[in-house]
C-alpha cells in the first residue's frame, strides 16, 4: 500500500516510536499537502493530535514531542497541533481530508497494522 504521508519507511518508524513514547493514548491524524497529494518531498508533515476525550494535551508533553522530532533524523519539518486548541473552522477543514496515523487506542498504524517499531 502506498504511504499516504509520503514519508520514507525509516522516518515513519521513527515518528511512530516518538508518538508512542511522548503521546500515548493520543489519536493522531495527518492532514495538509502530504495527505492531499499537493505536496512534494520537502513539504512539512502536518499532524493534529486528538487527546483522550478531545481534551487539551498538556503543553509539556507537546513540547517534549516536538523537541524529540527536531532531534530525530526525520529530514522534514513536522508540525503538530493540538485539536483542542484549534479553532472550529480548522476542525472542519482537517476532517474533510485526513488520514489516521495512530488510532485513539494507539494500537494500530496508518494502514491498520499492529503498531510496531519495524
């Protein structure tokens, strides 16, 4: 299956590890140009983080995740936004075209396989 995030397998693996480590239990959606097909190899990766009950994710957890991504070998900018902190008009836009990267349970990956490091 084609990776809808247009991200190399190595970098997907790193991203999944960082999400599991820093944001367990958070549902993660990809959206924007990488998902719509309008992006290119160097386009940033837009993620929206949907905390349990759609409550705000503690700011420290967000910052720790963003720092871990910056320090990783992922060669593109990863923009992570907390769903609870976004205006409603952004919710509607994201809901129109997104892919689920991590389900709320955190147990499956972007194409529904068990969430593993490989």
